[in-house]
């Protein structure tokens, strides 16, 4: 026997027993973005490696350690996209969607990072992201935060996530802050781990994002970025906070919040949860006003966020919020006899035409009554339609309630349709 081929480590199958939760989440996301008037954009999963080096930053963990990069047959360096913002900006620049225009865009799809696989964090993972271009003010920052808050409400997990906010200021303000931060960290160099010591010269802000408890203890008294903001950035951040206060959105200002991507400026935010064990981020975003120009376009402000869908699926399951996920089947149609088999197919098609949202599963493969009813029950259907040759000759079906204690009844399909319509619309 040949050896079975297994999935690549960290790239998981989504089995039929799991797809109901995924579809519930995806449909909720689509309804959400439609209610805000955002438009979908779809980008390729393979891009030029330079796109991510220039946007994310060459001294970030993603570029240095995590990207899936390879040379194609032409010798070009290509990368499986590790995140969506850079691809969205590239597409906007390439197709003339950004300069002197306002765009509210969203996307959903797979991303790839070569990390150590763990629960909720895989090498192929899925993100939902929103990107807005051409708007400068704190009002649009507030809108994208509100959109995420509305999603938590929609999914029933609002009480299990916390919003953290910070401002990174302008590029110049951030450079001034780095001087003060490096001076502080150099005085505590021996307290830093190896990664933080390297970042001290390459990307000192990332030291603030360290998860090492010893490093966290060393930076408790580090200078605050908020104390080094330029006036415009401080006013912008104040405007965002005022709007969130007025709208009743609770948040915590976290001066240690940076982000692992170099392109952010001014507003950054994260939604964090402890419902998956140790506190983890389920959504992150912020403003990136210089990225469009940095990638070859004309200066255009941008703001957005992305969230990992695997973690949201885990949260829905951990918080037992999956009871809203629809069963796979409403009606199971059985058939016992040659004439019954033909009438059963006709009945199923008639139901699908009359009730497009009804989920109808037709039994195939024959078998006795007991076997067919066992499959009907296992399908999760609410009703089984029992069709034998006698029913077929009378153009009727016997309706058996599988989840309720009600008597079995016989009727024509024309009479059955309004009954099912009433039940489905409840």
C-alpha cells in the first residue's frame, strides 16, 4: 500500500463538521461590511517579494523569519502574501483607485506565515480586513473601530474583548521618541533578551511589544510615546477618543502598543481577549498615511484593520455561541420503490424551486426503511418526507417530524409548501 500523503504542517483542512461555523462567521462579516457601504476587493495570494519588504519592513519578524518566499522559473522572487494591506495598496496603485479618491474596501482570504503552529495560529490562516483610503480625520478612524465593535455585538462576544488604543505620532515625532527610548534601554541592556537587544539598533519600538516577562518588567518606566507626540497627532488622537467616548465605546489607552509592521503612524488599536487562555489579539489595525506613496503611488492617507478568522472561530466555539449556526438540512426525502424514487426527486426539486432557502437532502443509494430513517435522523433534518410507491401513485408525501412530538401527516406537495414556508420563516 502506498504511503498516505498528509497535509503540510500548519496548513489545515476545514472539514464539513466545521464549515457551518465558518459560514456563519463569513456571512456575518459580509452583512456587516454591506451595512457600512464598503466594497469587496480580491487580490492574488502570490506577490512580488519586494512589495512586502518595502511595506512591512526588512527588519521585522515577518520578513526576516516568516515569509514563504521562492524564485519562480523566470528567476523572480515571489512571496505568498503574509498580510493583506500591502496587496490592497498595490492593487489600488496599479488600477488607479486611490489618488484624489475615497475608497472603503474589504477583503477576506488566506494568508501565509512560517510560524510555529499552535492553537488558533497556523501557517495558512485566514484574515478579514478593511482598508480605507483618502480620508484624514479621526472620524474615519472612529468608524473602523465602530465597525469592529458592531461585529463583536453581532457575534455575541462583546463582553469578552477589550479595545486598546495608542498613537504612534508622525514619522518625525517617532524618530525623536526613539532617541529617548534607546537611551533608556541602553541603560538596561543586560535586562533585555537577545531579540530585544537586536531590535535596539534595528527597530527599538518593537522592544515595547515584547512578550518576555523580564523585558516587560525592564520597560515599565520607559518613556511614553504619548508624551512625544507632535501637536497634530495629539489633536487627532484626542479627536478619536472624544468620538469613542460620545458613542459609548469603552477603551484603554496603552502607550506600549506599537504594531509589528513598520508602515503604521498615528492611530493604532487592538482588540484583545482572555477567552482563549492567555491574553491574545483578535483584531488589530491603525493608520498608515505614508504607505501608498512608499509603494509608488501619490500621497494618500489610509487606515484599516485585520482580524484572524481562526481565532474568531475558536472564540465562537469556546463561548458556546455556535447555537445560531444553521443545521445542514431542513428536509430529508426518502424513497422506497422504483416509482417512489422518481416522485421523490420531483418532490425535492419542487420544494427547492418554491422555497430557495430550504435545505433539502434526497436519499440516494436505496436501502430499507430503517436504514433511510437512520440517515434522515443523522442528517439533522427537522422533517422527513416518506415516499413509497403508494404515496407516489397518489401524488402525496407522508411528513414525519423528527425533532418534535407531533403526529405524522400525509398531504400533497402543493399543500406541504405553505406549511414549510411558515416553519422556515419563524
